[in-house]
């Protein structure tokens, strides 16, 4: 296993400064660079993008966020290495001032199916790198669980509507059946809304 060169990784991150106003591009490229901080064949050990950035990716930037939420079973190691490549710890988050980039390691284990995690290519200047992304099914379930937040619910329904023909509905239904009645009711309402929309179109 090659020794990581933290100074080079920091330089790679700082090379994104000229495009820092292109937030999604910077977040994706920075995520690809940061993914390489964890050298493992296990998907669970790699930083997996969850939360708002995953919604942004799956909605083609109709939803936007300003931070990157990661889940990784290597959370302690990852956090240590974030500091080595130029991030500063502020409370529970990590911040790189030059990029105005916020990283939050939100959990050590994924609330979802690791086998459904997507490996998404990211074009860098001189190579193609990758990020790992929570599945659309599991981010829908994540949004569904926040049934007290209207905005979060809106984007959950939006995701299900956009991806309805691609998602594994059996998996979604199976997972929803394990949840509280309020969550089950909301999911059934979503399905009804989508069916009505599709009948009209």
C-alpha cells in the first residue's frame, strides 16, 4: 500500500480554488479526492456521500446544499486525515476556508444497504476518480423518516417521482413496512400522488 502524500492531496484540493463558486463541481471533485484518504477494498470503509449532496446529485442540482455529509466505518481515521490535508475542526464539522467547503462525518455506519451504494465516476483534470453515493432508494427512505420537516418530505417525494421507474419499489416497501405507521402512511400518500400524476399525463 502506498504511503499517502498529504501535501500533494492538499495541493490537489487547493487546485479547485479557481472554481470554488461552482459548488457542486467542487464538492464532487473534493469528495473524489477525499475518498482516496481511505485506502480500503471495503465500501463501508470508504467515505459514502449521504444527506443533502446526494439529493443534489439525484435531482441534477434542483436541490442545492453547501456541505458534504459522509458516512464511513473509518470515521476516526478519516477525520484525522482531513486535518492533515488542510481542514480545520469546528465543533463537529470540518472546514476548509480556501474552498469554503464544509465536511461532516455524520455516522460510522450507513442507514441503508451497502450493496446498493453507487460508485460514481468523477472527471478530474488528468484522471477519472470516483465517489461513493448512497442509493436513491436509501436517500428516499432517509427523507421519508423526516416526516416532521415539510421541505425534507417535499424532496423525498420529488426523488421518488423522478426515479419511480428505476427504483426498487419492493425494497422500498419492505423497508417502509418496518417503520412507524406515520412513515408508512406518508409513503402510501406519495404512491397515491405519483399514480394520480401519471394517470393525468
